[in-house]
């Protein structure tokens, strides 16, 4: 079997799908997108096609190493996101050829289902209570939300009180039986993260994600030592080696690398095993489409320390488009009682509706992250 073509599809709301075709008619799907840079990733896939057309798709490890090590440059969000989508598609092909789910090729699943959480509140946490009640009605028992909008390096007491007040009201509204995960999204300075973590402790979030920017691992470790809240990081770390300092410094109790950004299933399983050896939990990041989500479920299936899976089909960026839009029959990976079942279908276990993909690709998208500014007009972290 030989790879014959790599075809990309820029599809709304902000996704990029990849189809790898072979000379024996078996195709695999991946999701090599970087949010806000779909066109860039489509171009990078075109460049990588030079290395892939004519290759045996079963040589997944060798292809991964070729793409990663060839040339002077490696790592970074663009290169690793491209490798991620290709890796997903190759595993999808291999599973289809052998008529087995990917997790069966990785040693078999260690669980039948994975606990999920959804997104509430949008970018600025304005609709938290309403959205939390909706999530609970949909069967979720946990949700994640952004703690604040544009946050200055040193916020006023009033701003801190407003943030804590919103989260406190949410905790009162949902009670102790609904878990809350708080995402700082790297918007807080180290100084403000210390303040906010102390204030949030009585509200008992299940974790706080990216309390500071991803390069601040030493500060993360200091924060972790001084709070009882589990800290999470990893969505903006784009190589396995980037997690070394996280583990060595014990900077996080949870790592949440993104299967679409860190090197695909191949890299995620290795990071998951590394985290397990360090007694760190795994909670794959996935605010993306159904193919990336399906790849995450294969990782969740084989990593014993996987504790939570982001399930963001209805995230605020998506509008009316969800995972089911691009899946045959219109049925995405449904959650029940706060869990999603590990799929048993061949490959990634998701059947892509190619007709809809082609139709939507004609529409395309040009999604970009919003530009935020502080009161003094300086650019704010988004």
C-alpha cells in the first residue's frame, strides 16, 4: 500500500480536516488545525506531501520521525499541528486495514468510557449560570469556563472581587455535585495568579488551567506548592520535551496536551505514559472538531491516568455547527451521564461525512482570535 494524496478541507466553524488517500482505496482522516491559522496548516500539509506520497502508510513511527527530524527546525505550533493531523490519519488507515480500533493496536483499552466536561460562559464568563444549568440538563457533571476577560498585570481589588463573586455565584447555583474547572487562559500575571488561586480555594474547583503563560513553568511550580487546587497545563506546549520541566518541577497535577497540536496519537500516548510515571493525571485538550475528538478518545482508551476529556462540540466559537455536522448520520460521540463511550469502530472509530465536508469546504472560514485591549489601549492576552 502506498500513499497517493493528501487533501485538506478548510471547514467552518474554524477547523481543518485532512484526508490521506492510498492506492488500495483505504483512506484516513486527521485534523491538523491550529486555531486561527487553518490556511497556514493547509499549506504546511501540502509541503509535507513531498515526503509522504509514495510512502507506506503503515510506517507510522518512521514517518513521524521523518517529519519531525528533517531539516533544521522542529517543534512549535505549526509544525507539530501538521504532524498531529497526519499521525491521526495514518493511525486511522492502519486501523481500517486491520479492521480494529486504534486503541486495540496500542495494547487495548483500559476503560470502557471516559468522563467528560463541556464549556460554559464564552470568552468573558457572562452567561455562566445559565450555561451551567444547560450543561447539567444535557447530562454533564462538570464544566470549564474562562475566569475573566482582559486582565491587567495588577488588577484592582474590585476586579478580583468581581471575578470571585461570579464564580461564587456559580458555585452556589450548581451546588457541590457539579464540578467546576477554571481556565485562566494565561491571562493572569504570576502576581495575579497567586491572588486568584488563594481566593478560589474555598470554591473548590476541580482544577485551574493555565494559571500563567505556558513559558512560566518555574512560576507554575511555585504556585502548585502554595495551593490546594490541582493545576493543569499543556495545551500550548507543542513537543514531548516541553513537558520535561513540568514533570521535573512538579508544576502541574494534570497535563492537558492537545492531540491536534503536540504530535498526534503517537506523541500523546508517550506523554500520557510519562505523566503516569510521575503520578500526574492526563486530561486531553480538545476544543476542536470530531476527528480530533475521536483521536483523543483513542488516547483516553489506553492511558490509565486519563481522568477527563474535554468535549466541546457546542463551544461558543462553533455557532450552530457541532461534531455531528461532519459525521455520517449526524451523530457525534454522544455523552451519557457525564461520560463518553470509547469507540470500537475501525481506525479512529468515526465515519466522516465526506459529502458534507466538501460542501462546507466550499464555504470555508477565516476564523481569527479576537483582539482585546486593556483600558489604557495596550494589547491584552486573549
